[in-house]
């Protein structure tokens, strides 16, 4: 089962150029609903793309404003999703595909 970006306990950061893997704990885990700060959550790490199982509109907007693209996870392992991202096979999530209180939107988890 996937969790939303803001409620994930940690993030795995993969450097596509070097192959280095780093795990950071979510530094914004206690935020109020709808108030997620992606930069704080990622503990200041710089990323170009995020692969998630679910995400809300506000966080997509914040990430996109920071130049970060958001993609929907396809498979259940990090390695397989990295391979799909590198090959261009993952779908980018737009605000139209975001979770909307689990009653609508594109929230598929």
C-alpha cells in the first residue's frame, strides 16, 4: 500500500548520474493536513523528480513551482520504478490526477 508524499515516514533519494542512494526521514511528518512543506519534508535535499503512490494538489503545485516533476509509481519496488523513470515510462502526475480527500481525483490507492 502506498502512502501520500506528506505522510511517508522517509524518502529514498536516488542520484541517476552516480547511482548513489540516500534515505532521509520526513522532517515535516507532523504537518497539518494540506500544509505539507516539501523542502522541509525532504530535509533540504535537492531533487529533480519525485515518484509517489499518492499526492495532493497543494504538494504537486509546490513541487512543480520548485521545478520538481511528480510521477506516479507503477511497480512495488524502488528499483523497478527507477528503471521506469529512467526509460521515460512513468506517467507524470498533474493537479488533475491528484488525490482529493479520497473521494475523487486520480487517487488510485
